[in-house]
């Protein structure tokens, strides 16, 4: 299109504004908005942001206005910067809106936008440069804060493989993760037992706006005091070493080294054994003999009509026979048991079988750890809080095999004692509250403050006991998760009691589990997944 000149019309630019300046001109042909836009583009303002409404208004004014006037019809728009800081202050993003006839995006202006938004830390210059070169962008991260790194607590690392730990941990189902241990581990004086890594202070964080986020220091903890048979190394204060030879036993923040008393056999010649430590018998414990140890008892042979009492675990490589009585604060492990009584504070684990035994474990009983074919529980009575696992349960040639699950006599006794204490504490609190009310009315001896203090202490003691009750009730509630699992099935007469529900099996069952369903019914579920109700809750 040829260059058009219209008398009395011109464009001027100031502060990025494009103004149409119009002088009244007699005899000028009428003008419309399209003509003005053509003139605007012809003057080199076509890439600007054109205001179409203003153009049409200006055209009408040119046709009727008798006085000179100026009106904005276009504008140069520089690149626009939008900075957004995340809610946690740990990153900032940039949007660049491309220019329209104005100044292109550049890092200097972008940095000024960041500064205006308060972003001063963690700025990524390369990301800003790349975004500006593209001319426009959306949600580009151009600044990152420094994450706070909280301090780590003191860490204690065992340096002796298979160190005995007599404080087993429960999983989310209330079960102890039973694993068969290997041979007894002994250490010599000077052997490193445990390494302590001190707590760290942590590293402060910082937001993109420069706000410091303080790190929480880790909880430091020294080696336990009063450890037996162990001492801090003279060469490294963070290493615990054995002071004597013996059995390393893991305790909280430390390791005790218990002396180990060794015998080839416990018989009339050795007499009964009472030892503060662990006892290792490489042979057998014969009829009528007693071994009492504060630590573990390890027997490489059999126990025949013997009495074993351990403050730790009892491990018997052979069998237990002849009316033996075995009791451990920890676990009891053996190959088999026949006609004996076994009590364990945690787990009873037998590789092969239990025949006409009294088995009582606080947590669980496992029979058949050695072979799927020989793991059989026949006759007698087995009691556990959380689980009994057996390959084959009962026998069509034996008597009744009784199973009791979901009971913990020690926990029940503790709960009963706690309820009695709560009742007494509440009565005491009520009496003191009444006394305080009376003394507020008349207090000739000035006893009100003492009575009020005693009342507050009684309220605190009562509240503490209520929290203990809540914790204990949660432990007792876990009994409803108790399960009897059979890998092959049941045979003969079996009586199952679970949380006071009793079922006497009138048929043989295959592989599956006995447990309480959501409705509190005692059921059996086999491989087909179909539940069979045995007793209604």
C-alpha cells in the first residue's frame, strides 16, 4: 500500500505512549479507524499494543472536533516479570510475559523483579539467563532455598555380629520377629563391642527471602553407666570394648559382657549350677539337675528331667524330655519336647515337635522351624498371647490338644492392679476436693494452700494412671489380632480358646488360620479364602 499522508494528523511517542495529535483542517476527508491504524503501522508502530476502541474514538473526534487534541491510541509494552514465592519460602518461580513493541526480557530487569519480591537467596543466574533468552516463560524455578537439616540423634552400632539382645522389638501386629540364632558368640578382653556416633547439631536452612530456618540439634546420649564387663576404649572415647572375656549382651546404649561358665555335662559330679552370667553345657543336663543362670543357658545336647531357669534365653540343641521344667525370661529354643513344661517370656520355638507338653509363651509359639513334615503339636496345652504357628496340630491317635490364645496373665494382673489403683486415687482426689471446698468457707488453721497443693498432686497422679490405663488397654486390645496358623492341617480332637471364645473342632481342617473376624466371631479360613464360623462372638 502506498504511503498515505493526511493533513493535520501526526503521531508522537512519550514514555512508551503513542499519541495521535490532530489539528482541525478544513476540507479534510472523513477519517475512520482503519485509516488511522494504517497510518499507525505506516509510522512503525504496528508491533505496539494498539487500542482499537481509542482508534475509533479518535477517528470520530477528527471528523467533528474543532479544537486541536491528542489521544493515546497505542502503547509499547515492555517484557513483564511475575515472581511467585512458594508458601514455605523454599523456592521462587518466574513468569515472563513477552513484550509488545517494548523492551525485551533481560536478566537485569528480571533481577530487579526478584529484589522487589524480596527474593535474595539461592538465585539461579543461569535459569534467569535462559528464561530471558527465550523471551517468555512460565513457572520457571529461578531461586531455591536451603533445606534445614535437623541433627541426628546419637547412634549406637554393634561391632560384634549376633550380639545377644534381650529386648526384642514388636512389629505392628504385636509379634516378635523370631529368627533362630547361630552359635554362642564369645569375646576376649579388649574386643571392640560398640561404636557410638555422637549427635549432630544439624544445618540451618534458609528461605529464598533470606529467612534462616533453625535446625533442631539431635539428642545426644552417652554410653550407659554401670555396664558390666565393658569399658570405654582408652584410644577412642566413642568405642566400647570388652573388659573381660564372655558373652556380649546388648542393652540400651551399651553392651554388657557376661561371664560364661562352661561344663561338659551337668550331673551329680558338678551338682546344681547357680551362676550370675551365662552357662554353656557342651553335653547334656541329666535327671534331677538344676541350672539357674542370670544370663543365657546354652545346651549342646539334651535335657532329661532337668530344671533350667534363665534370666535371658535358653537354647537346647537336642530335645527336652522326662518331665523337665524349662523357664526363661526371654525365648526358649529346642529341637523337640516331650512331656515337659516350658515357659518363655517371649517366644517358644521348636524345630520338630511337641508331644504332651505344657507350653506357655507371652508372645508366640512356633513349632516346625526345622521341617514342614515334622512340625507337630500333639496333646497337652499351648498358650500364647499373639500367635501359635504349627505345621500339623493334633493327632487322631492322641488325646485332646488344647490351644489358648489372646491371654497374658502378667498383663491381665497388671491391668487389674492398675484399675484398683485408679479407683483409690480417684477416691483420694474426691476427698481432697471436698476438703478444699470446706476450707474455702472456713479455714481457722490456715490449711487451705496445703490442701489445694495435695489436691493438685492427687489430680496429676490420677491423670497419669489414666494415661497408663489407655496404654495398657491398647496392648490388651492386640490380643484380638491373635492367630493360630497351621501349615498342613489339624487332626483328632483339638480345642481352641481365643479371647474367651471356645471351639471344639469336630472335623479335621486343612492349611489355614483360626482368628477373630471383624464381628468378633472365631473363624477358620483355609486356602479357598472362605471363612467357617466356629464360635459366635
